[in-house]
C-alpha cells in the first residue's frame, strides 16, 4: 500500500488562480475607492499640522524679523537659545514648577480618590466642588486669584495677617511668585488628575480587597500590594499628560506675573512669547518652540518605555 501526499488542489484547499498582479490590482482598486473618504482628513492634517511644522523648522534655521528678509543661519538660533542665561533660567523655573506642582497634585489627587472611593458621605456634592475649577477659564481663575492674594486688600492676605502669618508678597518676592503660580496650577489642574485616578480606583474589583482582608492584611499592606500596583498605569498616564501640560505652562504665569519680578518667574513658554512678540526674534522663538517639542517627545518616549517594561514584567 503506497502513501501519497495530499494534492494541493485536493478538497479543503483552494488553489491559487490568476497571476500575482491581479491581487495587487484588486488592492489598488480598493485603496482608490477608500481614498476619497480619507483624503479630506489627510489634507486637513497636512495644512494644519505638517506645513506649519515644516515652516517653523525652516524659520528656526534662519534669522527673521519685521522688515528683513530671512537669512539662513543653520543651527545658530538653537545655540543662541541654549546659551542664553534668560532661557536657562526659564528652563530651571519650568522644571521646578513641573516637579513640585505635578507631584503635589498627584499626591493630593491620589488621597482624594482613595477618600471618595471609601464611601465618603456627600461625595456626589463634593465631587461637583472638586471638578468645578476645571470648568473655569484660566483668565477668570487668574483674575480671581489676583484679587484673593492681593498684597494689600486680598481676603487671603488679610486673613493671614489676622492670624499673624507671613503673607505671599508675590509682586516683589520671586519665591512667593513661584509659590502662587504652583498653587494656582495645582488648583486648576487637580480635577484632571483626580478623575483619572478615581476612575481607575473604582475599576478595581472589590473581591481583591475582600480576599486581602480575609488573609489578614492591614490597610497599609492592602494599599501597597493591591491598590497601588493596579493604579500604576493610571498614575503613569496622569503623570505623562501633566508633565507635558505643565511644561507648556503659559497662561497662569503670563496673566499672574508676566514673568516678573525682573523675569524671575519666566518659564519656557513665556520666554518664547517674548522672543517672538516683544523682541520680534522669530528665529530664536521658533528654535525655542522646537526645543519644547523635543522635550515633550522625550517625556512621551519615557512613558512608552515604562509601559513596555510593565507589559514585559506582566507577561513573565
């Protein structure tokens, strides 16, 4: 009895018919049919994002101002920005505000999320109060804070004086101005971080906590080994967005102090604004913008790397 291999054209196996060019032609026709539907989106992306980005790149490689034709200078604008003491001071201020504000905001949001998830009485009403700052425009919020912390007649200033406490003289003392900007940023952006962490906390199954309590775990152990690991992805997402948003901080600083006193509270975004619209140095302003983009991309890349490492750890 002889054994024969099954024929490729046997039952259950479909033989390939037609030349390979027919399949390519079929795919081309399908793509051509879809193209009219996706072309407007691609055209919008090209006009709104790609072309302006290319123009800013070209602008960053040339000297340009009102009444003068652009002159190509290569990377001279980037070097000029990086060695400028005002830019380095603005970068240090930005880093300080980002590190302090984002991490304080994260700790407050985490504590509030755990408190709300524990069954806080009246949490529905309190939730509205917590989310209210996110519904207020930045201009309105800054105007309100300027009045509250006015060094002469502000209600908060008067209350601090009444209790014999030092006031925040943010119009003259740089450290006080940075403190008021950090407090304002936390107050404005806290709802964003809180919602992300609170939603992640509500998504944790109750059975995990019940099993941990049955095993005799204390509350601190439950937080360390159950809550915190499961909240880690949400915390990373909140940190990524807040790092990027805080690094682009502009409205709070410009409307509150305009970078003063004596440019001591200037951040990278206000430095860019002054280079472009006060000194009309469009080349260095464009270079500053691309430096901000590169730093934001590095932050995003670090976040993706952390996610991959977490995914690899969970896979093993």
